[in-house]
C-alpha cells in the first residue's frame, strides 16, 4: 500500500444555490459542524466512530465546565454515556450495533483542544440510515447533561461504471493521454491512457423513513440519470442549534461541506485570501496560493471567504473543520461525503493458447525518481486530472518524471492550479494526526471521527494498511505480468548477440481506493511487450517479420467494486469490460524514386532507393546494416547515396550501408533502357524487402555498329577530366579481387569455358569500358551485356586505340542477359574503345 505511513457543472433543478452579500464580496457565514447533523457515510461492514466534543459555543459554558470537572486524565468519568439507535431505515431486525468497549470519555487535543469529548464505534453489515442519540447523564443524579443526535448511513455497493477518458472529458479527462479521443486504441510504447471508474452506493429508506417521501431508496452521490437526491435528503433531515436565521431557517445549507469537480474559477473574496482572483458568487475551492505538495495538499479557498488549514487532507470530519470543511456556496452531489470503496482494476490474463494476443499492457507507469531496488510502479496521482495544467505543478515542484512521461514541461503557475480536493485522505479516518503531521511519532488525534477499526483485521484484510493515502495509488498489487523473452528476434547487437522481443511486464491486477466523489482512475500503459510468438513465426534467417500486423495485442479491463473493510453477504460488483487495442508502427520498406535534378539524356537514368527500418514503437533502427542488391534488364551499377557515405561493396551489384538516426539507408542505382529492381536485406533483423520494377530512361545519341556488334567509348582514361566521368567509392582492393574472382567463377564455370554445342541467336546490348578509382591502382575493365536465350555466349572483344587502329583482340565466354565484366581481359592504357561481337 503506497501510503505516507505513520510507521461549475450543470446543476439539476433541485440543486440548492444561494448567495449572501457581505457588502464587498459574496460569502456565507462560517458555521460549526457540530451544530448540525451532516451524515457520516460508510460502506456495509465498516465501523464508524461517532464523536461529540462539548464547547461553549455549541453547548454552553456551564455544561463544558461541568463535564471538564468530571473527566479524569485516564478517561474515567463521573458521567454515563448512552448510545441509542432511535430509528433505522434498513432491515428492521438488523440495526447498527454499538461496540460497547469503544465508548470512552476523553479530553480533545486537536482543533477541540481541552474540550470534554466522548466517542463510540457503531458497525452495520446491512445498508441503511440510522438516527443515533447520544445521552450524557450525571452518574450520581441520573440527570441528563447533554444530548446529541447523529445521522450515520451504511451504503450498499452498486455496479460501477467504467470508461476510457478522452482529452475533452471534464471532470477528470485532462492531461497526457495515449488515446486522446478515448477510443481505446494505442500505439506500442506510446503514452498511457486513463481508465475512470465511478462507484455509487444505495441507501435504503424503508421503515419509518418512507415518511420522507423520497422513495424506497436513494443512490449517492448520484442517481443513474445523473441527478442527485442529497439536497432532498438534506431538506428533509437537516437540523441545527445555530440561532442565526440564515442557518436556523434553512439548516440544509450546512450540508454544503465540499466543492464540485468542475474547472470553473473564481472566489467569493479576492486579496488577501486569494490574490489575483475574480470575485464570483460561488467559490472554486482551489489552492489560491499554490499547493504545498505535488499531490495538492495545500490551503484551499472556501465560500466562507477564507482558506482551509494546510495541508488539507480528507476525509470530511466535523471534528477537523479547519482542514476538511470546504463549502463552495451550493448544495449538490459534490457535497456527499462518499466513503472510499476498494476498486480492483484488472486486465484479463492471456489464456496461453497459441492464438491469444490478449492480456497485454499494464496498469502502471514508472516513477523515475524511485531508488534502485524499490518498486518503481505508480498509479494515477489525482492531481493529474484535477490540476489546471494537468501536471500537478505546486509550490514544491511538479509531478515526478515518469516513463512514459505524463507531465512534460512547460509547467503552469502553482497558484490556483489545484482544484477539487481532496488529493489524499487518512485511512482509516480516525488515524488523522495532530495538525496532520507526517512525522512517525505524531500523536494520533483522538477526537478524529469517521471510519474506524484496526487497519488490518485478524482474519480479514481490513484496509490493508494505515496512514495517509494518496488517491489513486496502489493499495495492493494482486498480480503482475512477468516479462520474459519470446522467439521473435528484434535485432542483433554489434557484438553479434541476438536481442529477442519481450512479453508484457508490469502490474495487471491492482487495488485502489475511490475518492470522496466515488471516482477512481488507473493507467493503461501499452508498453512494448506482446505475445509475439502468437503473431508470427521466425523466417529462415530467424527474422521476425511483423509486416502487415496492425494489432499487436488487446487488453480487456474490468473494474470490481469491493467493500473495503470486511466481508458482507452482498457480493462484489463487477463493471462492464472495455477493450484496449495496441497497434504497431513497425515499418520495414525499400522504395525507389528517380533521382532529382537530372535533365537531358540523363533523365531517369538514376534511381535513389531508400530502406527504412522503424520498430513497433516508432523508434528508428539506427546503425543497422542493410545490404542492397540490384538487377533487372537495365540496371548497370549501384553506389552509396550520397557517394561519400561509408559502404561495404560485396560485388558489382551488391552494396551494404548503415542506417542513420532516422532508421534510413540509401543507395543510387544507375541504368538505362530497361527495368530495374532492388533487394534490401535488413541484416541485423534477418528481414528481406524488394522493390520494383522501375524503368530507366534511354539516353539519346551515342555510336553503334551493325549486326551483333556494339561500340562504346570509355568514360575517361585514367586521370581524364572528360565529361561523363563517374567516380565511385570502392571497397579495398583485396575485397574487390575476392568479389571479382567469385563473379568470374560463377560466370565462366571455372578457369576455362566450353561454349554450348548449339547457340541460339544472340545480340550485344551494352558495351562499356569502366574504370574504378580509389584503389591502390586504377582498374579498367570492359562491361558487356549480351541478350540471348542461351545461358552463355562467346564474344570477341576488339580494343581500339585513339587513332582508330586495332590494338588487340580476345575471345571470351560471358553469361547472358545481365551486365557483366569480361573476364581475364587486360586493358592497356592505350585502349580507348572496345568493340564486341557475338562469335557463337
């Protein structure tokens, strides 16, 4: 349990609104909560501590003096305290029970310091509203000294509602969301969404309470249609001993104990209580001067025209009015002091079948400030949706940095940022400390009232801990996804070690407490872990090709509302199920486009081919080895792009380059008068892509011969600066020699070649003298392409000097239908032209 431990909205017609003019501001008179009967509310099975402290203002100086004189330091008293359940709206034969051993007189030591007080615990396993009378009498005379009537209600759980929040939802929808439209669709590794649960309680109004005319029961804080009956109950049941007409004639006004969840701004009094604020009829109840802690526990404005004591921790307690009495000037559903229910958020686990891709994601994010070795997972801090900048900015700083980051800079001003308190509560309420001190040795404020009991039961869970609870952090983590590798290769690292994709990881079944409005929230963090083995099987190279897979996984989330303290006969209530879908940004492609800027005969003779490597979460695969191989009827050469980029040449038509920071690698492919294609092997992932065909343009002009002979002029002798010179970065000479040797062997079938017995008609398509620079010596060779139905052709190569005279002739066998280097042909420096013809 993540605790700090000791160890407006549209109003229905029935909502009551009032404004009291004080001359310069709209405010309501301050009232003493013990002069009225705001109901204590609990869930079935909870214990309620009821406390009465006598004061001069509420009971008279004589009573206070008498009681002070009769209470000893050890809590013994000359007085008797009788607790009577006068009326009960629930099952007739099962009214709340008094725990007699809890009845005790004591002297207050907090906001009622020095006051004579008495307390007692009541418990009910059934739902209903009780009128409970406290009678204090003199033990010697039997005369009554003081009488006080409490209202105490125990609620039955209704089925909770669940939904995915969108960025436009208010209340509760603001802040960073991975699915801002609220459609439940996320991207892998993206921002989390938030799931909202609302729980309501049923309060029976049977027996004599049927005389109220409110029906057999009411639901709090709202009915299914969104209306509220709280103000109706107040007008029927509220009483007060306050003699001022404002409250005497309308005691229901004293049930305005809290604000709403709306984002409206404005205050009944400006400076000095709320500097820089606009004066309005209703008060926004926000942290005027800035919250003190990032959870928002500062001083909050009230419709009284002042501010609460700092820090403002819940729940509402008539014995702690300085901190918890936060009226806004109207009576509506926001004033219902809802008890905290235990809410279980649960992702349905993966079934383990070979086709199930459900059970992904987690219900938490990681707090980056968590010390090493501690649990880093956190839930939603309530100040994310209920601060105006949705980043919890306070006087002490913003929300802690997280992964994913739900509170990115810039941060807003601290003043007025936090609204709709409380952000934290004492659990149980009776563990509130003097001045809300967080010191480990802080003395428990004995006069605190509300839900009570040992925080952990003997043979039942109880509240699973005690202390100051931050809404909506984890009370308990019931199960987590344990991570672990799949068989799906993500990539191979530079050391040659394979890195495999992971299964889901993080809390998937958690418990939180709902707040004083019956709301609870949890993150849905899509993560990058999925059941990849159920999506795709490795290819022959061990690669895990996720192309075409849009949905990586799903998560079915339900919420179960539980009674928070002990088991009752009423079962838990489960919500509907909502589904989250996590999609992939995986992108492995190779595409080719004509090189820009080429005109004239060079138009479309060069194509730029781009390989893109993007992971499922949109992260580029940087520095990945991609090997390009080109082919087709027109492709003639492949170079890195730009030409100065580092590259590894594995042959005349294969080049390997590394991806950049954007996950992209590029090559340039040159050709003419035919088609081209390109294969890209993503070496680190074992994945292949192909693009094509694309069509090369045909340059105009150039020489030629008749029959089966084509003559091509060199692109430049060594050291030449003639137009059209192509300078190509090459691999080291030794690598080039190895590649040439392998190509030669493949082309000739060995050291010698035997022509076929019958050679179909063949034609010479391309002849070119090519030079290769940047080796130890400049290498020159003849490239030729022969089109034929046969696999090889015997050609005669004639080398011609600049003056047109024949320099030498040679006959060689070459593979057909592709551009190849004529093997074993030495080109003297005097050779300027080459003529090639098919001889057989």
